[in-house]
C-alpha cells in the first residue's frame, strides 16, 4: 500500500509538471527527477519519517527552483507522517525552513513575478496546508495513544479482577474444605491409633481414608499457596526457573537445567505458564517419583517454546499414574495458549513432561 501511494503520487506530480509551465531542457530534466523522487520517497514514510521529511522538502524546493509550478503535496504527506510518529519539533523546524526557501526558489526560477500580493497569498495558503497536515497527524497520534491507554487499562482491570477472584476462591476453599478435611484426617488417625492400642487389626479402608485425608490436606495447602502466590506476589517467569532448580537441589534432588536457543520476547502468559510447568513437574518429582535425578530443558525455537522435565523415578508404562490436579492444570494452561502437553512414563523408566507453546501471535 505504501508503494502504491508513492508510485501514484510520483505519477501525479509528473503529470502536473508536464501540464504546467516549465523549462524544456536543462533544469527541466532535473525537475522531472525531483518530482519523481519526491513522490517515491513517501514509500518509506512509516519506517523513516524524519528522513522522508528532509528528502521531500529538498525535492519540493528543488523542483520549484527548476521552474516547475507544482504544489508541495509530497511534503504535506511527509509532515503528516512525521507528526504522527511524534517528531513534532523536527517537523516544525523543517517546515519553517521549507516555507522560507519556497518563495526564494520560485523567484529564482521566475515562476511568480506577478506581484507581492500574490506571493503573500500563496505563502499563506502553503502555511495553512502545512498546519492542516500537522494537525491531522497529531490528531491521529493522540487517538492511537488513547486507544493504547484504553487497552492497557482494560488489561490491568482484567488482571486485577482475576487476582481478586483468585483470593476469593482461596478463601472459599479454605473456609469450606479445610475444616472438613482436617476433621476427616483427625478422626481417621484417632481410629487407627485406638485400634492399634487395643491390639486390633486396622482395616485397610481406614488406613486408606487416613492416607487420603493427609494427601487431600497437602494438595489443598499447595492449591491455596498457588492461588495466593498468583494474586499477591509478582508473577514468576522463566527468569525464576534457575531458582526452582536450585531449590530442588537443596531438597536433595540431583537437578540439572539446560537452556538451548536464543531467548526472544514472548507474551507474559507464556512466560508464567512455562514457570508453572517446571514448578509443578519438580514438585511432583519430589513428592511422588522417588527419583534421584531430574533434568529441566528449555528450548527457544523459532515461534515455539519447548519445555521438557525428565526424572528417573519409579514410574513405568505398566502402572501409569492417573493425572492429578497439577497435571490437569498444566494441560489446561498449555491448551489455552494453543500448545500441547505430554505427561507420561518414559520407556527407560521414570516420568517425562513435555510442552510446546507457540509464541507467535499469543496474547
């Protein structure tokens, strides 16, 4: 589109130059070249607005001096683009210089020798068009800024509401489940203790209830910690993964971190999800796997972030564990971002968690 506008502008300037009064030879060839260059330069107005402003200004003054009575339309486009990009001071300074040089160029070429009144009227008209172009660029710039601010405000509001909802869920879970689970655990442990003191055989169902109560209490505490951590603490990301691995080493696990590829910018949601995958995987290794070693691999691929966590625990393909809340939560996070996750026993023993998350066009 930019090139189409530039080519169309160059063609219009050349047609106007051919139709108007101009010298036949000599400076005329230079004038045609400046007309074409002034139009074609607009193709780069988004990438280099200040450079385009200078080029079009010189071209306008140049073809006026060469004897072509053609309006300074390309310079007006350049003024609009430069002001829209935020270069107001440079644009004002360049426009003052162009307005000062245009009458001199016209007088040097003998275009406007019809009197001072005509020259003043032409100068006022040129200034009015420049002001209009600058005002249009500034108006669009302010509109874009307000739109960006509104989008940022919506994101902050949504994030704040999500944090409030997490705290609400944490309170509800704490109030409604913690007491009941604690009662079940205490009653089951008391029953087991009484049965053993009496010398009676403890039923397997009672032992299972006691273990389930303990596990439920641990899972609930972990869930509440995650909810409160997400709501109150700064969000964790890939920069915090080395700390997770070091913490796992401190707990007695031989954990290793490998990073491949060159890190590139990625959405905050992907950054947080990657951290949660590693956190949950290492937590499961410490709790359930009875593993001695674990490896965390983060691979920055073009358009994709790949994460893999392996351990040498006791999991085998014959007795694959049912996915718990943590694995289900990881899968939901990854799927919501358009990625995929595999969590299964390895053929050589142990467990693996593999995730691939796209980073192009993710918000």
